[in-house]
């Protein structure tokens, strides 16, 4: 278990394809979230719990940092260090805004739920777990500041309670909308995976059927080769048997009587052989010799 936790903290799985495809939408959603928090903190809490210049600086850094992170996201260059930087520049400014707007009672707390969900859906489960761990640490820090009394709540109480409740409801509604859109995106991802799985299964079945056809074709070729081999062997055996039989008959009648006949058959079977060409040149003389010998045998 601890080895898995250490692996997630050091490396983790980063979904580069998802990040590249959703980089522009992620940037726009983050700017929208930052602008909403900026307006809320500036309109209702600046001047009472925090200076306006600090609010402006906090959200300007937030927007510029996300713009700079857009380029490695599009280039598929998000390393584990970039992921940790991404989490830091997105959660720390929101933690500061939550601290200025009420700590653990801040109406901006739902923004952390949106952040964790976006990291899990776009960056991957491991990155979502990282953002969850960082969010838990930040919330513990906010709770510790409120519990120790190091931060005065007098300025916060100047903001009417009804205003804070309405802000909380507004962020809850925004969280619901983003959650529904995230659920639809998750369903689209599942549908896409199911389609790819079905395509992979059909491709596997097609390849399997094709392999069966190839095996049947190879078996048929093997049968034909065996048939051709058997036919060739039978023909060669028959020719060899005939030639040997003629040679034996020629030896019984005389060694030179039937040799021209055998040579003529071999020449006809292999006309390009050197011996065949030489024998063709000697064929007339052998014919004359046979003509001279034949009368003597007949007498």
C-alpha cells in the first residue's frame, strides 16, 4: 500500500491524450472559476478581511500560471513536476481566497470539489488523488487557523450572514452544473472505451477467421504438394524400371545393340544435356552400324 502511495506521489499515471484534448477547455474553466472567486472576494470581503491589492495579485498570478501551463499541456510535456506545479498554482490561491472569505465556513469551499473532479477526469485517477491529498492538507490548515484563534473573525462578521449563505448556495449550484457536465463527460469516456473495445473484439475475431482460412489454405497446399510428389515419384520409378529393363534385355542380346535406343530416349527426355548433343552428332554413324550388324544377326 505504501509503495503504491509513494509511486503516486513520485510519478503516477498521467493521461497525456486527455490533457492535450481538453487543454483549452480546462484553461477556460479555470479562468471562469478564478474570475468568479475574484469577484466574490473583491466585492464582499476586500477591505474588511484582506486588502484589494492582495486579492488582485492573488488571482492575476492564478490566471497567468494557468496560461503558462497551457503550453506544456498542449505539447504533451506534462511531467510529474509540472503536475505538482499545476496542483499548487490552482489550489493555493483558492485556499487563500477561502481563508479571506471565512476559512472552513467559506462559500468558496465547493471550488475544491470542482478542482479534484477536474483533475481526476482529465489528468487521471492518480493526479486526482494527489489533488485530494493537497486539498485535505489545506483544509486541515484552515481548520487549524480557525481553531487556534490566530486569525480574527471580527472583520468577517461584518459581512452579513445572508450574503455568505447566498454565496454558498450559488457555488453549490455551480458545483451541481459542473458535476453534471463532468458526469456526461465521464459517460462519453466510458462510451468511447466501450466502442474501442468492441472494435478491438471484432478485429480480433476477423483476424482469427482469417488465420483459420490461411491454415486451411496451407493444408490444401500441403495435400497438393504431397500428391504432386507421389505422382512424380511414381513416374520416375516407372521410367527407371523401363530403362533398367531395356538395359538388361540389351545386355542379353549384345552389349551395343540397344544402347543407342536408350541414349535416344535419354536425349529426348533431356535435349539440352551435353551428352545428348554429342549423341545426336553420332546418331547417323550408329544407325549405319546397326544396319550392318542386323543382316549378320539375321543370317
